[in-house]
């Protein structure tokens, strides 16, 4: 009788996957494959990662990591578990995007222009449409689906000046149970009238959004002045007021991306000693302050960022696309500045962290080529690249106690990567003899095709099989 019951249950489970999931809800799940995660910065540690060729990531019913290690060891200590076999695949923490604009999803890959012209020609007209929440919601769905398809499980995101743009994004992220940081743009000058708020309204709108969303589920809020030229000193003061009233929120803005932008900032703030000094004087630099780009930072500005525990989002793809310049990662390391990797879509041309790592490597190579001291320069290693997209980004966002690694108790946001996703990758992997070489080949040749599955809090939200792909979450929102 027990055998018949087991056979029937198995048949039902095959026919109705949701039934199978409900039957397993009281058991932990062991994901078996090649498991990789970082425990330290490769720039400062001789053993910055843990790698298990035949490993297991054990996830509890609460969606958190229970154990990680060699398969034989973990399975021997945890026998009453479901085993999901991903042999031949790489299991690693989901990627973290430290800077991205969801309203710019549809204007990705728009031709030409540098930063200031880009804003006037493409960005501002596109963002006007987000006054319509229904429209914002439709873009938010595409944006979050693209993140999942590329293996990104957390992102720090710009909305638009419209509060409803942030509501739409958080609502969609909530459906997926995704850890997301976002904020309403604050912008009270030097932009089209249809995108301007005021110092007072930006404070009131941002405060209401903080109270509505911050720490609700997995949502976190970022106070978001677009960049110094589009905020009056009064508005920057209101941004600082929000940080004082809500000490655990984020501050997210742009810094030293383009030389023309830097000169404009100096004209607008003649009393400042530089671009970063504008934010420092306003009281915006501290832990959980994230500055996108930092391409043209001076030594004293690197030192200031380190002292205030602020972070920089390194956005190589957009910096190359807009011709902004080359971020000095090696100098950031020397000063101890926290750095995460950002796609910066839409000036960035891919949602893929792998492709962003690809471009980051080239930026460091160009630094080596054009410096007066090439022997002192080193290209980005594969270990550092993956660190910047996982644990490094989590540290930059002050979230390494929750995400970015498989530390026991962390939220189980992870991806399953196929290192042989294309014929060319398969040929190249046959020549790879070390994990470092495999990772480098993956970052140079990989893209969304290499990401087979994406999990949030232990629940699969994206899967691809061959040419077929699908998103798995509350279907009423599709």
C-alpha cells in the first residue's frame, strides 16, 4: 500500500509541479553542483573564495542558507532533504547591480552623445512618460524580468521624479520577493519643467515613500538627488534632512562621470573645492551613500570617500559607451574605497553582469596601456570581477550580512550558471584547468544565455531550457 501511495504521489508530482512543491515545503533543499562564493576581497586576501567542485548549497524552508560545503559532507549531516542535481553547472550567489536606471530600459542602445547631451536627447523625454503609473508598471515588469534573466537578484535603482514610478517598481519587486533598493529622483532645476519638483515637494514625496516602503518585506529606500547640477542647495539640504530622520536609508546619486559635468558643478557651486565636496558640505556622504561612476576622482576625493565609508558604483559599460573615461579601480583599492559593479542601463548596453565584468577588464587594461607607470598597473582578475558583482557589491551596499555570499543565515538568492552554454564556451572550457581560468572565460564569453536559473529566497523565479525561457512568480501580474 505504501508503494502504491508513493507511486501515485510521484505521478501527481510530475503532472502538477505545484503539488510537488507543497509536499516538500517542510523539507530543506540541497542544490548539488559546483559551488562558488566569496568570503573576502581578492585584493587583500590570499584565499578570498570557497569553491567545491562537487558541492551542496543547503537552503531551508525559510529561504535562507543552512549549510554550504562538499556534497558528501553536507549530505551526510543532512539526510532528510530534497536533492536538486545541477551537476556540471556552477551555483553561485546572484549578481548585485550597484547602479541602474529602470526608466531607461526602453532607451537602451540609443546612438551617440555624451552625458549631458544624452540626458537632454533621450533621458528626460523618456522619463516624462513615468507620470503614468500604468506605463511605469509595464516597464518595471520588463526591467525586473531582464534582471532575473541575467542572474541579477538585487539592484540599486533610480526611479524618476514621479513618486508613482517608485511605487510601481516596488510593487513588482514585492511580487517576486526581490531585495531591491530604489528611490524617487529629486530634481528642482536645470531640467525640463515637466520633470521638476521643488525642495519641499521632493522632501515630502520621498518621506512618504520611505514610510510606505523602506524595510517593508525586502524593499529598501534610497534618497535620490539625480546629481548636483539638477538640485539646488536647498534641495540637497532636504535630502540630508531625510538621511538624518531615517538613518538606515540609502543615498544614491552620480559623481564625477564626465569632465563637462565636473566643470558645470564647479560653476554652480563656486564655493566648493570639487564635485564630491558639494555632497560632503550638504551632509550626504556616509555609510550607505553610493556614488555612481567616480571616473575623474582626485586623490583627496578617494580619501574622503574612504573616510566617510561611502561607496562607488563602477559602471564600465556606460562609461565606455558615453566616452566618459576610465574608473581607476586600482586607486580605489589603494584608498580602501568600497566598490560595487553597476550596469547603468540605459547608457550601459547590457543587463548582464558577465558582460559588465567583460568591459571592466578592458577598462583596467586601458589604464595599463595609457598610464606613465604601466608596470605598476594590473588588469582586473576574474576573482576580483566576480567579487565586485557579488560580495563586494553587497559590502558596498552594507548588505553583506544578508546577501552576496553563502554565509549561513544569509538569504538564498542564487543562480545556476552553465559554463558550456554555447558551442564556443564549451570549446574554450575544455582548455580551462583552474577555476580562475573558467571564470575568466565565462566573463568574457558569457551573457544571459549562461544563466539557466535564478532563485530568490530559495524560490526559483526564472528558468531557461534551450531556446525556451520563463518567469515563475505570481502569474496574475503577468
